[in-house]
C-alpha cells in the first residue's frame, strides 16, 4: 500500500501546485493526453506480446497490495510446520491448507507433501515453479521500464507536433497559444507518467520480485527437507544459508 500512497501523494503535490498557480484548466489538453497515454501503450506493446501486456496491470496490483512475510518469519513458519509434520505425519498438514489462501506457493508445497511426493521431486517441481514466477514478475518489470522509456519520448513527439503547428500558423496569433499548449503539456505529461508512475513501479516490482523469490526458496527448501524426512534442526541450518544476515533465525536453542 505504500506504493499507492506514494504515487497518490506525488500527484496530490503536483495538482496542489497547479491550483495554487491558478488556471488549472490550462493544464488539461486532450491532444497531449492522447499522444502520451495511447502512444506509450501502443509503442510499448510493440516490444511485448498481448498476453504480457494484459497481465502487467494485475501483476502490478498484486505486488503492490499483497502483504509479504519477512524472510525470518517465513523460515520460522516452515520450521514449525516441519516439526508438526515430523510429530503428527504429513496428513496432519491438511488442516493447515485452508489458512494459506494468501500463500499459494506454500500451499502447493504442502499439497505435494500430503500427496506423498518424494523430497527430490518436490524440490524440482517447486524450483521450476519459483523460476516461472520470477520470470513472470521480471517480465512485468520489463514492461514498466519500457513504458518509462517511451513516455518521455512520446512527450517529445507531442512537443514537436505542437511546435510545427505553431510555426505553420505564425500569421494567425490566435492559433499560437493552443499549439504551444500542446507542445509544452505533452512534455509535462510524459515526464509525469515516466517519473511518477512507470519507473517507480518498475523499481518496486523488481524489489518485490526479489523478496518473493527468496520466500519461495525458503518454502521450497523446507518442503524438500520434510519430503526427505530430515530433522527440523537441519532445516534451520539449511534455510539460514540463504537468508540475509539480519534475517537469520534461531529457532532451536
């Protein structure tokens, strides 16, 4: 939610500055909006498939609003699950599944255990799944970065269109103002979309993708360890090898 709050705050600051300066209607230009918004979408879509473009909004929204666990908490949770599985058996994990609606990867990992999948197979399946998720997330990052590159360029194109119109009608003073408005506002719109929307979202999506990959690695290691019927103490040692120093866990004294 911090991303949404940050973007809305930035737009609120710009809108407030526009109203303080007076004449807010002067900052609205349909031609400029058409050039920047639709132009950016059209040019960006050239570099990606229709499916990749259609999946981007949903992936961005999920990554912005979905709360992710801290790696240390995820490690502690998987160790606790491993203790329960060692004590009560894998079938006891069925009672945990309904509580994991917000953790589809962990839910799948436990489902594999309940189905009796071997540890090596679990590790292979989950690693492939984690790789596919990471690739999908990074494709979203690529789309956002490309849009961030295209938006200022479309603003520049709009500026050139406005200048050409202005130079072609210098003998008509009444047309100079609208043409100059298109020229300046398209640059403004392009800068706004690139530096207040696309580029910040790309940076956040990349960071969240890295965090999600780490969490999925913790869950994959835990499920594979349980599938091999290893001691939970050994699982603690294993997950600590991939956790950042500040996130390492000490579950067993």
